[in-house]
C-alpha cells in the first residue's frame, strides 16, 4: 500500500494492505484499513445489550459486531459517493478511491448494496421490535453527509446516527424501563460529539478553505473546553442510566475508569500536533470498552 493510495489516518498494518488491486481499493473505500470506526459503532450496541442484564449474550454480540462492520463500511461508501467532489479538495481525503477516480460511482453503488445485504442478514437475527428500531435510523444515516454543508455541528448529527445501537441493543432483549436506554443513548451522543470534534481537528485548515463546517471550526480556540463539556455530559447521562436501573451510588463507581480515560483525552489534547488528535480519537475504542465493562457489571450484578 503506497502513500499515493491511502489517506494519512489509515492504519497501514491491515489486511487491506495485502490485497491485490482492485480489491484493495474496495477495501479502502469500506475503510477496512481503519477499524476504529467499527468499534465506535459497535460499542453502543454492546452497552445496551449488557446493561439489559441478560448475561454475556455472545451470539447477539457477535451479530452486532458483524452488523457494525458491514453498516459502518456501507456508510463510508455512501459518504464517499456523496462527498466525491469535496474529497478532492481536502488533502487527507483526495486519494480516496472515488475521489481519485480509481473506483467508479456505479461500482461503488454495487459495493454499497452488497454491504447493506450483510446488514440485512444481521437485522433479521433480531426480534421485530429491535428491527423496527434499527430501521428508524436510516433517514438519519441518509442525511448525514449533507450536514457538513448546512450546519456547524455535523458532529451532532453523527452522534444521533452512530450511537443508535445503544437503543437497539436494549430493545433486542427488553421492552421496558426505556429511561435507561434513552439516557445511555444520550451519553453516547455526547461521547460521539467529543471524539468526532477531536477527529475534525485534522481537517480544520482544508475545511475552512472549501467551506465545510465542523464543531472543531465552530469552537475555535475553545476546542478543549468544548470536548471536555461533551465528555462531562456523557458521563453524567451514563450515570443517570445506571441510577435509573439500580438506584445505587456504588454502581456509579463502575464509570470511574471511563471518566478518567476521557479526562486524559481532554487534558492531553494538542490541536497543533498533527498526530495528537488522531491518537486521542483512536483511543476511544478503549473508552468504549471501559463503558461496556461498566454496563456489564451494573446490568448483571443484581440489586
């Protein structure tokens, strides 16, 4: 995989690197070289599942992981189809397969439909209430690529879309006490707002030149304060979800590791270092795991 065919935030040591052309380009289009996106989509699904208190549920968790990989990849393909002209104007994205012309729009649409087919297989594994809930996110998904053109807060729209699994994971197992998954989803929303603002720091100069809006640009010199506020709101809402489920102050201690990790991200964030925001952004795979552990402990410890 050469510098000419990857974006700067690619994780080079991936299976995509070993594929021949043109399979490599389809893998890059689906972001198979950047698995962080799978984890960020998957963890809220695991949170809702494990907070529901039905044990490990490994089969359901495995389906959610497969669905997260397929649908995150499908979302990336759709985003690149819509953003092909904008991507040509941004240094980090100019070499993406559609923007560079290595993959045609027709081939990209075919790849998108194949990935959606995998997502459909996963959807059919859920009970009907969870299926309907999952389908409810499709309108939000379809509108997301256009948000950066009309609002300074496209990260807020992504927060609505990318954390929907918190609701689906709960509904896959339970149909009661909806204050819990709603608070969990609210916390996930602000978590996404925080990490995607960090991610957007990489593109501030190019985004400003081509007219793309982002929370990183809107917050200006107050980015660290903004990210800190988003993460604080996330912890508060997750604590409220736990309290609605357990009503036990001891249960809130399970969130301390995640809170410390998110605090570390904020304190050490340096927008002037090109690699610093990317490293902090990627570390959210571990933040998601810490919240998942907290959800499992609180959801399955009785009380």
